[in-house]
C-alpha cells in the first residue's frame, strides 16, 4: 500500500536556501576535518561563497512566483526580495565577522568553555577565535531566508528557531568583556524561549479556529466562518507577541539594549540588520496574507504598539551614554517606524522593504565603526570616550557623521528617503495618526544622533580619548559600502523604489 | 488471531540471546593477554577520595555535554517513530527523506567526535 | 486505533477503562505537580515532575494520541527531565535562589500578572472552544494516529522536518562550544601514559584508604589510621584545607574513657 504521496517540490525555488543550508553543513564538517591553522581561510571562503551563491540564485529566481511542497513554502516577489536583502546584508556583515586585523584572533573568543577570567581564559587571550561562528552564521541566515517565505505557521516556527538558536549562541562568544557577553546570551535565550512559546501557543489556538496552520487557509476560514472569533483573536495576540519580540517592539523590547551591548559587535550588527529584515519579513507576510481581512481586530492594537515603540525608543535613546545602547534604542524606534508599514498593509510593503535596506546598510556601517574605536581593553563604547575624535581622525568622524545624519533623517541621506517613502505610503493608507507620531518621534530621535556629532567635532579631546584603529580591508569595505549606500539611497533612491514596487507583494493564494 | 507477526520478534529475541552468550564466552579465548601490574590489583570503586561537601556536590560540566548529545539523538528517535510505523505506505521517498535527515544529524555527530567531545579525559 | 472507538472519543464519550485510569492517575499527576512546587530538595522536585509527566503521557495515549504520549515519555520524561537532573547536579543541589528582590515589587507584580493572564486565557478559551464543535479527529486518525502524523510530517512539512536537523546540529555545536575544552596536541593523556604515571616510583598505585577509616570522627578531613596506628595522609584529599582543631574539637570524645583517641592534632 503506497498511499502517501509526496507533494511536488520545486527545487529551483528552494535552491537559495538549500545552498546556504548545505554549505553550512559542509562548514561543520570542515570544522571536524580541516586542521586548525587552515580553518579560518576555509570557513571564510565557504561562507562568502554560500552567501554569494545564494544571492545569485535568488536573482536568477527573481520572477518566480510559486507555492511549493503543498503550500509550506511560498516563493513570491516580496519573499525573494526579502531573501535578497538578508543575503546582501549578510555578505556585508560577514566582513565584520571575518575581520581579524583589529584585534589578534578576531572579535570572538577562542574557547568559550573556559570560565571568564580563569587561568585558561588568560592563556587564550591571543589565540585565534572560534571558527564555528561561520557555519552558525550561515544557519542563522538560512533560517531567516526560510522565515520570510514560510507558507504556514509551523514551517515559520521551525525557521524562527533555526535562526534564533545560532544567534543566542553567538551573542555569548565575545573575546572581551566575556561576562557581559554571556549575560546577554542568557537573557536573549531565556526571553527568546518565552517568545517562542507564545508563538507556538498562538499557532495552536489559530489551528483550533481555522483547522489549518497555512496562512492562506487561515485567511479563507476567516472569510467563510461564522464561528466565534475568540480563538482567532487570542491566537493572533499570542502569535504577534512572538513576532514582535524578534522585531524588538515595545513592550517586548527590554532585551534589546542589554543584548546589543553585550554581544560581540559584528553579531550585534548582524542582528540589527538581518534579523530586523527577517522579523519584519515574517510580520509583513503573516499580517498581509493571513490576517488582512481581520485588520479591524488587530489594527488598533498594533497601532498602539507601533506608537509606543516609536515614542519609547526615541525618548530612551536620548538618555543613553553608551554608543551600542544608543544604537539599540534607535533600532527599537526604527522597529516602530517599520510597524507603521505593517499596519498600513498592502501599499506599504514596498516602502517597508526599502526601509529595511536603507536602515540595514546604515546600521552595519555604524556598528562597523564602533569596532574601530578601541583602547587597550577593546572597544571604547562609552560616549564620553568619543569626545573630540574629530580632531585626530577626521575621516572616521566624517563618515560617522554621515551615518548619524542618515539615522536622523536629514535630506539627501537614505534615512530621509526611506522615512519619506514609508510615511507617505502610510498616509495613503489613512494612517495619519501614526505618521504624525512617527514624524514627531523622529524629531526627538534626531537629538541623540546630533549629540554624538557635536561630541565628535566640537568637544576637545581628553587624555582618555582612544585611538581609531586603522581598519583592515574587510571593515573598510563594510564601512565604505554602508556609507555609500546611505548617500546613494538618499540622493538617487528611485531605482531601488522602482525595484521594491515591481517586486510585487505577497502571494495570497 | 494469527501469531505470525510476532515471529520476527521471537527471532530477534533469539539472536539477541545468542549474541550475548557468544560474546561473553568467546572473550576469554580470543582476547589479547598482556600482563600488567595494574591488572593484578583488587578493583575498588572510588579511586581518589574526593571531598564531598555535606549534602552532595556539583557534577563536572562534562556531564552536560553528554546529556545534550543524548537529547539530540533522542529527538532524532521521535522522528524515526512515525517513520517506522508508516514505512510501508511512505515508499521510496520516505526512505530517502529519512536518510537525508540522519546523514545531516550525523554531521553534528562527526563534528563532536572529531573534536574530542566523546572523550572523557 | 479502532475507528469506532475514535469516533466515540471524538463525540466526547468516555469508556469505563478510560474513566478508571483517569481517576487513578489524575491524583498522582496532581500530587507530583504539588510535590514539585513544595519539596525543598531540588532533586526530589524534579523526580515529582517526572511522575506528573509520566501520568500525562498515559493520558495522551488514553485520549487516542499515542504519538504525543510516546514523545512525552521518550523526550520529556526520558531526556528533558534527565537534563533537569543533570543541571541540578551541575549547579549543586544545595544551591538556593537568593530570595532578595532586585526589582521592588517584582514578585507581587509577576504573580498578579500571571494570574491575570491565566484568567484571560482561560475564560477566552472556555468561550472560544465552547462554541466550536470538534471535527475531523476521526478522519485524521483513520489509519491510526501515528500514521496520520507521518503522513503530514513526511509530505507537507518535509522541509520543516529536514530543517530541524539544522537545529539539532546547532544544538550539538553549541553544547560543544560552551562545555568542551579542546585538548591541545600533546596535552592528551592516553591510557598508557596514565598507567605509567601511576606506577612511577614514589606513587602508591593501590586504592587509597577512605577518609575516616578507623578514625575518631567521620569527617572527610580526618585521615585514616593504618593497621599500625599511624595516620595516612594519602586518605585526605589535598583539596580539603588543613587547619588546626580548636580545643573543643580536639578534646577526646568520651569513648570508654580512653585517652589515646585524643591525640589528633
């Protein structure tokens, strides 16, 4: 009796993910068999090759619109674009992760099993960092790619875990300030596990309502059903908690500053750029495909969350004294702006994706430059230490100023064009209240950025002012690309706007 | 009710018995014999008197690694269970799928083994 | 699974066997849960939880869900609870949480919010499920529950299933990174080297006398007495700090009034 049939699988559509997953497994095997001194070169090459091959296949697939494996994976214009964003930002973040010239052995600890500050830990201070980082990064990126194209909530949950687990781990692998790093990993892991549990409970309740976890089927059952919507509403609420946690929206944001501060800076950059793109990719897909027709139910709640996120993020950013925490609160506020795109539904999908690209490049450059300001103890992240850097390192300060102006939304930067595109599409979707809160909060948010700029240029350098390290070519490339993108997307954004708008929206059938 | 489905079970049980008896009896005959002073010693457990604080002590973290590895392969079993039950109706593709899964999980096993995670010392 | 039986269960009927098993196991499950919260020893708590988990496993099987029942027993009771015990032993089973609140009022707020959330969810579920008739159980279990799961797992959710292996790899790599200190070449001692070291001159290869053997006290710090009446320092671990006894401690215990027992310094 051969009565179970495999649904047709479109391997070409899955190829980008298969490549990244497959080469991640090869990376683990390389960890097992390649001698220690060659590991770094092999892993770095392998990782870059996987990301580029993934990107090339995504570009080849660009016109594909297909639902495969019985609806478990939906490859559509928006999904492919999000996969492309994640891969491009991943390639840029790879530059920071693979950088080994700023510090002997790179930003990651050689053997994390040594207790912090123990004898073993002191001995390994100058050893080369763990190369497991590379396959773990690949797993995380592959998980994010799957998260953006999941056609049902179960696949989405597995993808969520696949990209979260390596991140929890990598957060705890900093070479310096290891206790802070381990604390951040533990916090992220515990809170992330809670959020996953909420997500799963939500999926169960929605299944109770719709009898299916497929996004399209949920939409259909909402249209057809005359059942009480209590299960649907409760399920959606719990599901949203899981998703908003990853997106760092208020009130599920409390982990963000601690984790961003404690994690190794290259991983912080990866989280700020790629995870943000993946989390919003998932949010946009869930709300646009499955719950578009129930928008009357959830819109007020998500609107309130978006407003709270924008306000809390921008106000708390003002009070920060550590550059990594400042960027963390700024990433919370930016999550608020992106939620405006989620609330505005269909018309704002393109501008949300544009925003993700613009923000991703800028934030990668920002964290890349944070890794350059160092003293004997590693990165000097306290803002007081940054005073007067403009005197000694004008080029660095000029580039950081451009990024800060971009974050502040000054015209001719990508921050302005992306906010403008997002808010205007929200305005068209009649979300005027959100747009007003958004504009006001970005005015507040401009203050801390400009404070940093003033600090760099107008304050006299003190005795304690650290040096700006001469960057290796990788960090140089990351910062260069980030700053360039910030300017190009500000001066001439139309080509990318055309691209996101022609990428189309989510396939809902 | 026919008892035929249980025949393989009985055969398996017989094989297990034969194997156990065989290994125990053959050991002394074909095993290598090397004289070593340590072998003449009386066996006692508890090699070093380790101080135990009142109320028990802490395990070394090595045990954690063992426990985690056990759980990973335990979870693999969870997937093997429905696969084995539905094996007949799954056909070839089910076999390939499970083979792929097991090979992928064995990537983890290879890594752990090559990096010395299975060595106790 | 007998389709007729499944049908009965789907309609909400309860067979006698099910009722009897339920009434036997439900108090046990509850007792385990209460024990987990109330018992002072962390190991006992974990073992009570095992009891609850096992009872729940049987309940699942009883409710025509053999797969979830088996998973409950294999994974939860077998593996996860074992990991619980390991972690308790790693941390030290006498380690207690500090009861000092770092954030004021956090405990009260957590309890209130927890109760509030449970009530919200409970009433919501009661209202929501009350109005929805359960359908589709019989169709889902038509070839048996486990086969039904296999049918979904290996067809529609095949990608999620295969990707789970990435999760398992990450877990293994994570455990290795966090808990395994890799030996450098040359640091590794094989059995030969260890055995040689054991029989080197000056090292006593035999098992050492346990502390407290023939001694006046069963403290781990009290050296054992050899047959000729001398102390053997080897019986005391070097890790135990040596200190002078106080006069009260050194005073001979009143055993048969003899004096020579008091010679311990």
